């Protein structure tokens, strides 16, 4: 044993040093905890190299807007980092199944003087101590289970953040399209008011209209110009908000690809029971709440086990060299044994820790119930909004069609001298309002589809219908 001791110590030291350097250099994941960081369809947003977020190329479709928003949103990056951090915590918990090694090294030198004589002594000691936890009444397993469930909760919380960012990008996208369409409808209203102004001016000069007609037409034109200016300002604000959502400065120019004209399609008849069942299976925030309950249960088990005995296997190999007054000696020691640590009394600390863990479990159950109730309300509101917007779009189409006919007839009658300017201006105002309502109904309807998908936890990239930016580069 003595012959091989120096080589044994050196080998263990080199293995430990090699393992540390390998871990530092290659970020070695011994337990492969990264596999527990679920990725799914949003994996692209976790890799900055794949995002290509430094510039905007070409016209942006909805898929491009969503991808840029997911890549650049600080909250999504933070959510990914939190999930990876919790995966590392899982690895830390799983490391309790491995033995621990330590190498105590000491060097001491002393000098004593008694009268005219003095003596020097030196002592050098080196050793290796190994320890392995044999049994702790389930505390170690509960700690690993707690870390696993917290990772499940972190993954679900990340997915919830991603879906919220997704929905926010969709809403901002349709807000820009709606604002731009509003500008176009106000431009059309301004052009119609200008025609009424020209007609009133012509009839006034011909003596078939009064000054009041001309002034009313001028007022209507001025109002149309004011409405158009305000709409352009709202469109600029909406464009800046969308640029910011995609991670760019508000003044970043971009163009959006045209959206195909959509007609309201019948909403699939599904009972609230089916929608709620989907939400309970898929909503990330509810899945996170369920995982928090399991984590709290594991934490309670670990807390209870901490008050019970712990059995460990320990081993030590050591070498000590001493030199006193010119005489040297070397001693060797080794030991192997099982130790039992019994927590006899901790000042009731374990009692209160158990109570705290139990209360935490009750709190997580209550939070899960609150989330479930909130989800039921959100699903109900999202479904009703989709139904309402679908019906509103149908009604808006009919409103625009009738308003266009009324405006044409009123203007024609006025030009022919058999209608009043008030009827003409009223018809034009009604048409402008109808166009605005149709624009709002269209984009509210499109956005409500995504809102319902988010409310039941099924907002994913398949709803976009395209592969994303690479199709437009």
C-alpha cells in the first residue's frame, strides 16, 4: 500500500483536475440535463444564430413578424435562460447520487527554543477522503423530484411567455394593418367630400344652391382632412409599436406583405366543455401550476426526511511526514466505514420547516385553482369574442354595400339638383363610418382567432401557414 500511495494520490488529483478543466472548457453536461429543456416549435427563438434578427429584409408576412418578436423580446430570452438555469439546478440535485472526493493537504513548520538550544520541526500531510450517501429515507430522491418538477414549471412558464409574446405580435401586426386601412378609408372619405365641395361650388355659381350648402360642404371637407391627419398619426404610432415589438427602434422602416381578403367563416361549434378540456391539457400556465404542486409535495417529503438519520459510506487514505531535530518519520493511514448521523434535537427547527412546507403546498394548490378559474373565464371571453367578431364582419360587409349605394345615389341626386347637400354629406359620413367599422371588424376577427388559440394553449407556428422569414428573403 505504501509503495503505491504517491501514485494513487497523484492519479486522483490529476483526474479531479482533468474533470474540472474539461467541465470549464466544454461545459460538460454529465447528466444530460439539457434534454429536459423542452423546445418544441419555438426552439428557433432560443438560438440567436438562427434568428437573423439584425435587419429586416423584404416585405414582412405575419410569420416574419412573429419570428422577429420571439427572437428579440427580452422576456422570451429571460424565459429560456430561466429554464436552462433550472436544468442546471436539476443536475446539481442529481449529483447527490455521486460520491464526493476531497484532498486535504497541510504543511506546518514550528521552532522551539529552550535555553541555549533550539529545535525545528516540520510536518507535511496529504490525503484523499471519499464519502457516499447510502440512505437518507428518500430525502435525496425527493430533492431530485423537486428539481425536475421545477424544471417542468420553468418550461411551462417559458411557453406561456412565448405564447403571450406571439399573441402580442399578432395583435400589433393587425393593429398596423387596421390603422393603414383606416388611413385609406379616410382618404376615400376626403375625396368624396372634395367631390361634394366641387358640386356645391358649381351649383352655387350656377345659382341653384345657397351659400349655406357651400359652407356645409367646406366644413365636411375640413372634417375629413382632420380625420385623415389623425388616422395617419395613429398609423405611425401603430407602426412604431410593431417595430418595437420586433426588437427595433420605433423609427425603423418596414413594409408588410398584403393580407388576402378574408371572409368570415362559420365558427366550429364546440362546447365550452371541449374548449376547457383542451385548455386544461394545453395551457402552459396551468401546467406550470400543476408542476409547482408536485414540486411542493417533493419539497415536503425532503423536509420530512431531513429530520431522519442519514447513512453514509466514508473512506480515507492519508500520508504524514514529520521531521523533528533532524530525525524524520513517515506514517500512513487508511480507513473505511459506515457512519450514521442522527439529528437528535434541532430546537424544533424541523417542526417549523415541515409546517412551512405544508403551507407552501396548500398555497400552490390554491394558486392552481385560481389559474384554472381564470382560464375558464378567458376561454369563455375569447370564444364569445370570436363569435361576435365573425357576425360583426358579416354585418359590416352588408353595411358597406348599402352605404356605398346610398352615397352614390345622394351625390347623384344633388348634382342633378333634386337632392340636398345635407343628405349628401350624411350619406358620405355614413359610408366613411361603415368603412371604418368594416376595417375594425376584419382585423378584430382575424386577431380573435389567435386569441382563442392562446386561451386554450394551442397557439403555435402552424397557425401562421408559412415557414417564416426564409420564404421572403
